[in-house]
């Protein structure tokens, strides 16, 4: 993997951790190969993986009054594109 790809992965990882830290401030966040584990203590653990990712994503969209971008909806224009 080249340095640019590695840097992009690290930046994405940092952004994910920052978002989850805002949503789950009392939890430790561990990014594993196949899941994200959220741990408060031995009795309070959670995870996000392929089995619940779509549900988690829908909740995030609802919480922040967002709608998923789809083909025609996503058309950046101008200098910011």
C-alpha cells in the first residue's frame, strides 16, 4: 500500500473515532478488522459490524435529519466539487 492510501486510511479511522466518541462519550472505542467495539465496562459492551451496520446508519441519518445520497442527488458543482 502506498503512503497516500495509508494516510487516507488513518484519517478515516480518526474521523470514525471522533464521531463515535461524540455519540458514545463514556465508551472506549476499539476498531477491529471486522467490527467496531464499544466498551464502557465488562457489563456494558456493544459493537457495530456487518450484521447491524445498516440499522446503525439509518439511526444516524434520522438523528441528524440527513437523507442518503443517491445517484441524481449527488452532483457537486463549482470550486468545492
